[in-house]
C-alpha cells in the first residue's frame, strides 16, 4: 500500500523487518519445542537464542542468488548462528514457516483493526444519543417518506458495526491457524505434537489437517469480512455524501481552517473523505474476490496464491485501518444541521403524515381502500398544486365527517415518533 494511506502502526506490522522477525520467532519456537522433546540439544538452543539474528539487506542480497526468500533468510541466520543453525528448520517446509508467520501477522493486524472498529461503534453510539431528538425526514427511493431522527440513523449504523465486530473476531480466530506438518502435510519428519505445542506457544491454533499449506478458505474468510465491513463503511459514506448535497445540507464533513475544496472555485466544500471511502471499498471487494480464487490450488499446493497474498493481505488490512481512522474522525467531527433537517421536513407541505391520516380514518370504521383514496386525492393536489396538506384534509367533506380539526392537528404532531424511538434506544442500551 502507498504511504499516503498507511498508518505508522500498520506499516510496522507489514514491514520487511517485522516479517523476518516473525519468521525468526516461529523458527526458534519450533526448535525450542524440539529441544523440550529431546530432539535438539539444550546447548544448541541456548546458542541459537543468543546468536539468532538477521539483516534485511543481507537477506535481499542473498535472495538475488537463491531466488528463494526462505532459503535466503535461513542462510543469513546461519551466518550469525554458526554450526548450531543445523537445528533450525528441521523437518519443516517453507510453507510451515510462511503460513504460520502469516497467521501471526494477520492476527496482529486484525487486532489493530478490531480496536478501531470498537472505537468507531462507540463514536456512533455517542452521537446517536446526542441526536436522538434531531428530527429528520426519512427517505425511501430518495423521496420523502416519514419522519425519523438522525440519532436513529446513527444507532442503526452502530449496531451494524457491532455485528462486524463479531464477524471480525471470528475471522481473526479463523486466520490464527498455523501448521508445522511438512512438505505435503503428512508429518513425515515431525510429530504432530511439535505442531500443536509450537502453535500453542505462538498463540495460534494448529490446523486440524493441512496439505503443504494452510487451506486458503481461512484467508478468503478474512478478506471477505474486510470487504463486508468496507461495504458498510461505504453505505455510511454515501449517506453522508447525499446529506451534504447543497440542496439537502443536513450534515457535512468537517472543513478545517485553511482547507481548500477546489483549485478553481473558492467556495467549494467537498465530501472528499466519504468519496475516498467509497473508492477504497471497491478495492477491498476486488481483493476479496481474488482471495476466493486463491482457494483452488493444484494438488497439495502451487504458488499461484503466494504473489497475490503479498499484495492483497497487507493492502487490505492497511486500507481498512486507514478507512476506520478516517471514519472515526469524520463522525466525531461531522457538522450536523438540525435546522436544515426541519426545513426539509416541511418541504412537502405535510405529506409525510399521510399514513397517520390513513390509519386514523381506518380506525373510524371505513375500509383501507376508501381511506387510501381519500388521502391520496388530497396528497396529489399537494404534489401538483403546492397546496397545504393539512388544510386540504380539513376542507375535504368526506374526511371532515370522520375527523375533527383537533384530531387532524394531532396527527401532525412530530414528537409522537419519539415514543417508540425511545423504546428502540432502551433496547440498544443507549442513554435516554
């Protein structure tokens, strides 16, 4: 991933140094387990722990000749350790090292993302409480429907992120799977107990069965979950983009002093963060598709997945980390315009209460079809002639025979929607 979208924390996780340091950790752990089982001298393990070291530059230099990164790494380690290095990588294949260390890196990146998902949910919940009574028009098909509150919209988003937290925890648990089972998964040169104990010490689960590699459905699940999370972030982003349109202007991205919106038009305040989130979500969906294609490998393994994963796993976790950082800041600092929400609520001359009227007429004993026809004929006059809906209802002979003017006035009480919204807030354990 390019530096522009990479946080220092995620950059550290996916750095070349951390990759090789994780390889070293895996190799030493397996050697220590073998020593505890009596297959490697204790003295050798002591030397390995004291002298095991590597140089990124030296590994890359060796790889120019070997054209094999694991061999280059092991060669550089041997240069530092000396004769005792013969006990490193005993009975292992490259994928034992690569897949087990990748699991550790994915787990580390996943936990960073998990922390930020939880922060984002809390931000949404906080702002949901803040805007519980910020009345807003609800829109279906992009058209004014019935009143909601902006807080309810925020609460809905927070619950969706909560479900993603559960999904992501499951994905981390799945990806945290290592294997030390040899060239084709038969444990021909190592006992399965070595794998079990090594993975345990590393904080991983041992694969119940593997080929030369940990099966790629684990990685597909991991990246697909990131794509699903990204889709929700995009949903939130698109909503904010719509709300920031000049004709709507119910919410707006924070625009700091000195910021510029356009090189040509000094007046512009553009939703650049949310547009960026939309674009990044597309990348994560594309990466998830590639991860699914990686599941189908030839026989016990080919390397068609390897080059791909070097890109899509670091890039996807890096993107998600960046996106969450931006969304947290965006929602914490988003400018809300309740007064514009109220203006927009009034734009249709009261049509947003049409269902209230329909149901009130039904309760008076007429059929739903009759009620619908009465309400709709008045509603169409509002659409076509710009008249006031409430006044039309009061002057409608058929309706006035069933509903008094006071009863009609009560139907247009905006505050009534808070009764059941408050029940939803209690269900979500949000402060009221």
